[in-house]
């Protein structure tokens, strides 16, 4: 699910940006300060994991998770279907099929990450963008924040959908992206909002907000069944319809599309010296 959230960002970059105003670089750093009696980030994350079912529930998924969802972009009259294939330890493929727009394929495995669509073609991600995708693809990322980020700290308080929340900032390691701001409600400790800066291949830096709503139990885990992404006033709405655990996934579902594989082969040849 976490991986699908990030894939939605690239979907917005490819579909929403050509129809919206020019983006300005924005700051995701918190504007408030944490009170002296705020709990530690470690305590907030531990309570959040427990609220979702506990570490045992996360680890009960032995091989993979397949998430089926519907997608809509009301302002553009676009709807479609999304399937996420997420396999241990870090293979993640998100396939979005949209009316009149065809497929968008976003994925990562074996140290590579990519996106491919009829509108923008195929490309490999590099630098901080690559690192963010690979980080997001880690299975059970919720249990490994201390490994994946340089710092995780409580940086303030905020109100999200009339819920009082703790504001927690996740700062990636140097060169691996910009800080992500997460908001956990103070009552149930569920993640209610994420704010991130991403770099669009067409429009440069942009700010995206994601609201996680309607938490429901899928298998042993409590997960958001609705994700609303807002960017420059436009909304992408994802509604989860079904989540399958530990199913047989055909290998062809877990590999890059042909256009992406050509780019991977070319990069491998260049890196080995054969492409010079």
C-alpha cells in the first residue's frame, strides 16, 4: 500500500501537471514546534504499528501482497483501475489502466526503478528519485524506519480532518530525497496525512498531499481503504477494493515492460564498459 501511494505521485506528475498552473518549489518543513511533553517518534510509531495489527500481523504476510483499487481524477473526467504487486523483500509493481489513456507501469526491483506510460514514454529513475522509490518498495517498511531514514522526529502538532495529530518528520539519508511530513492522530495513532515534495519529469519540483481515510481491516492488518491525493487543487482518489495475501503471482507480472528492460540493459552495458 505504501508503494502505491508513491506511485500515485508519478501518476499525478504524468497526468495532472500538463493541465495545471506552473509549480513553485515549496517547503515541507513543519511550521510548528513540538511541545515539551510530546511523545517520542519511536513511541508514536510503535503505537501506530500496534494500531494496524502489531508487528506479528505485518510479519504474517510471508511472500506478497496484491492490492486492487479504483482510481478517479474527477477534474479530468478520468477513471481507471490500479493493481499493486508487492513481493518480499523489495519488488514492487504498480499497474494503472485508465480509460482513453492506456496503461502506466511504475515499478522497482533489483536496484532499478522506472515509470512508463503512453504519454511520457519509459524512463529509469536516478539519484534521489531512485532512492525514494527503492525505499518505498521495502516490504514492511513500517517496521524499518530506523534503517531507512537518517532521522525520525516529532516536529509539531496539527489538525487533520478535525483530528488532533502529531507531526512527525522523516528525513532521508543525504542524497536520498527531501523530508517527508507525516501526521498521526493522537487517539488511535493511525497515519492520517502525508506531505511530500517530488520532482516531476515534466514540471520540476512539486508538493503533494495525501490523506489516508476509511481505515479497514484486510487480512490481519488495518489499512486505509481510501487515499485522496491533492496537488494544486486537483484530486486523485484511490479506493481499495480488495487486498490478497500470499498468492501466486505470475513472473511476467513482476518484470519491467519491454521498453524499460531495454533501458536497463543499456545502462548495465554502459556501467560495465560494454556500452562505450
